[in-house]
């Protein structure tokens, strides 16, 4: 990987950091583990089958006073049949909102019964419709697919617009969810790609830090400290720590940490509500419910703990 990703300046930074540490301890670098990333399944594996509930226009005509007649007619049209997953979800949300408002106004007993059945079925189906707007849409596919390279070390900054879009999408399940329209957020989710790059950056940062942590631990005995002992290597390590970790890597890790914490509440809501297929389980566990983030945080904690232990052992004070 390190030989074929010269266009990945963040990976290059980790690689340089690791090599400088190895140079100071006169040791070899520790090889990286296999990639931790969990690929996004193909779209056709993610779409959930779902039964379509339709009204005949003659029956639905009695619902024109509630605005349902026009909505159903549009859905039954040729245009309605080819709508994308976002628009289909908006239709289901709008139908439930209008149908619930319409129930007290319907006098025909048969129509009222049919409408209530439709409300019951569509309410049960909504988590699946919601999921299909994720698993079946190009917008979410482009947002979730993991790229080849990490977020640029100089461009890992919060993405307010896409975080807001994902938060709005997650709000469908809220008490006021039937007032939400997801279509306005579709373009932002599709074009302002963040999640896939963020997930990869978390995985790759962990992979680099895990290798570096192992390398530091294995060569810790080479760093001699104490009275009347030459602590040159420890001082050189301190310089590498300052120059690479403190000035460059730590700010990068802080940025991706902030990005994940900004979006994770929405991801957790989506994971709990969406009726996703088992093919999505590994990806969901890794990124939506935070397993890989927690493992990444442990690697950061282990890295900081090593430096703290070394500096205490060598009586090196860090003045900031």
C-alpha cells in the first residue's frame, strides 16, 4: 500500500513519521496490518423488496378534499412510477401526513376502512422505504463508498452542509418526522462526499498508529534514560514527536474526530430506524454504530500513553 499511494499526502505523513522514529532507534519499521476497511455492498444487494400499496383513482376521488386524490394520481402516473428513492420516500411521508389528517373528514365507511388499512401498512413499511432511499439511491451510494485515499491532511475540516443534510435525513423518524421532506437534501448528500473518506481516514489512521505503537514498544529498550546516561535518542525522539505528531498528525486526528462526532448522532439514528438487510450489517456496525471509531480512539490513546510513559521515564518535560 505505501508503495502505490504516493498521491495520498496523509499516508505519506504517517509513513515519514514512522520512518523517522525507526531512524532514531536504529530499527526497522513495522509493517502495516491488512486494511481494516469494510467495503460498501453493491446496490442490488442493499435494496429491500417491498409491496406497493395503491388506490384505484375512482376510490381515491372521494379523498380530493384532503389533497390525497392529487397525490395518489401523481404517484400512479408514469412519472410517479419512475421516481427515484428520495422522491418515493417523500411520497410515503406526505401520504401518511395527509392521510392521518384526512381520516376525520372521510364519511364513506368503505373508503375510511381502506384508508386506515393503507395508513397501517405504510406505517409498517416506512422503515423499509426509508432504508431503500439509502441503499437504493446513487446519492447515498456516492456518500458511503470508501475511496482509495484518506482525507487530505490539509483539508480535513468540518463539512457543515453535508452534516446538516444527513441530520435532516435522520429526522424522518422523529415525532415530527412526517413534516420532513428529504428531497431538498439529495444533491448535498450526493455531491458533498464526506462519510466514505472519513471512515477510511479513521481506519487508516488506526492502521498506521497500531503499527507505529508496536514499533515504539518493541524498541523501547533501545532508549536509555537515567543519571549519567546519554539521552540523545530520547531527545531526538522528542523532536520527532514535536515536529510530526504535535504539529501535523495530532491536528489531523482532532479534525477527523470532530467530523465523526458531528455526524455520528445522525448515523446512530439511521442505523436504529432503517430496515437494512443483513448484507449491510458489517458496514453498519463498523461505521454507523461506531465500532471502528472506538478502535481508532484506542490506538490514539495507546500512542499518547506511550509518549507520556517515555517522557516520564526520561524526565523530559513538555512545555506548551
